[in-house]
C-alpha cells in the first residue's frame, strides 16, 4: 500500500498535468519544477528564486524533490495557473509589458510583485503611475562627454506627444524633446552597468540618439518603462485607427536584434579596419566608437532580398587591413559593406540576424526610411 507522501506526490503530478500548469505561471517558460504553495501557482526555477524575494506572500517548494502535505496539494488543485491568471491578471492593460523568461531580472521581479504583492491588475487605480498619460520625476542620466550620471528632471506627456528632460531643476526650456512617435526603450543592465539601467532611443533628423538612465527604485524604473509603452500605444491607436491591440502591442518597444563588436572598413575598402560597437535595431545597423555613445558614427539601412540586399560570409579576396578573420559582406544596391568578427560563432550570429531582416519584405513606410538614408549627406 502506497504511503501518504507517495500518494500526495502522485496527486500533485495529476494537478501538474492540468491545462496551463505545464508552463511557468510568471514567464511562460517550460518545465515548471517549482510551486508557490501559498499562491497556488507552478513556476520555473528562475521565477522561484524571485518568489523567495517576497517571502511574506509566497513560499516555494520543489515539485519533484520535496515532501508535500495533503493540504498543500489540495491548494494547488483548487488554484493552479489558469485560475491564478483569472484572479491576478483581470485588468492588465494591453500596453503593459509581460516579461518572458529571457528578460532581465528587474522586469520579471516587478511583474511578480505587481500581480501578487501590489494587486495592480485587480484594482485599476493602482495603475495610475503608468496609465495617467503624464509622468514626471527625476532619473539619473549619463552625461554625454564624461560618462558620469547626473540627476535630471524628466516629463512624459501624451498631450504634448513627447518625453523631455531638463538639465537644471528650474530650467524653463528642455535640453531635449523626444517625440513619442520615434521613442523606444529597452532595459540594458549589463551595458549600462546598473541593474535598473534603461536605454532610450529616438530619432532626430532621421538619425538615432541614445540616452542612458536609471533610478535606484526598481518599481519606479519599470513604471517609467510602462508609461513610455502606454504613450506609444495611445499614439499608435490614433495613427492607425483600424489596427487591433494585437497588431499595435509589438510596435510599442523593441529589444535590439543583436549588439556587439565588429571591425569595419570605409567605402573604398582600402582603409584599415577599425573596431566599433554595432547595434542592429530592426533595419538600422548603427555603429559607435563606444557602446554608451549618444550618437552613432554611422548607420546602414538593411533592406530586403527583393530590393537587392544580400549578406555573404567572408570578404572579397583582395581585402586587407583586418585583424579578425571571420568576415561578413553586406551587398546593398549602392555599395558593399565589409565587417569582420572575432569568432566564427559571432559571425554566424550576425549573419543570422542580417538574414532575418533581409528575408522579410519591406513595408511601405520602410521605403521612405531607405530614401532618407540614400539622401544623407
């Protein structure tokens, strides 16, 4: 006759097999080998570590390796991931970023706290910090010249269609006005050297500008990120009145397709190769002297194969002056761009990123962007 612990373990496996319980309740990752016995949800190992950071609301146990009481199994059976979603995600705004298991710790932790600790999606008034259409506060911003961070006042206004920041607390005129139309934000903790570091990009005169900011309060930083997404969402709803939420949400913010160092040479292919930091942002390939530069040294438009753009491994036989041996040639209608990677793995990753973009047909608005690149001085 089976022992009580064996019977409980078998019952727990039956609960785990129910719809929705086969993936992590928090990030959608497969293999939810852990569970919160207070919240009644199954989670992956990564999210279980974040649950340990909120012990007043969540107590986690291993599904496979720990002994379970009958009462704990009953709670998991009564709740489960689907019921928890119905309870804790009743009113998640369409624009609110739902983290994946590949996202940074900050986003995943605040998603857990927003649902289970602050109950933000059960009580709509708790969403005011990012839903009001206006937000102001102070963020630490990296100086363009010396790399130091300074406290700067930021104002996000949907009515004005812009994010602004001011160099002096009592300044009347902003140092920069970033139109919501071209605004993007992506968390870059490793690059910025701060766990709450956010990179904000915008277009000025059709060229990309970067600013790097952080706040010492993790909730504050994620609220800013979602306020930017809310502003972008409401802007796009007006710009594309017939579009569904499902069509608009992927356009709110985007992570870069790939970043890293490569070597490059100039248009004549006779100059020596120089090491530069490259960022692939959709169809814009930008290169910088330093990863935290405010301005790109140059930008390359990557079109589609239908428009005579191709990517090839290797460099032309006559090429000289490179230090890294794993070359890439990008052929555009106007010229060839030559790059070199340090390792074969990096070369393959970059080629795959370029190929994904080149294989995708160009949208009508992207032809206008391409024309801007061709007429740049």
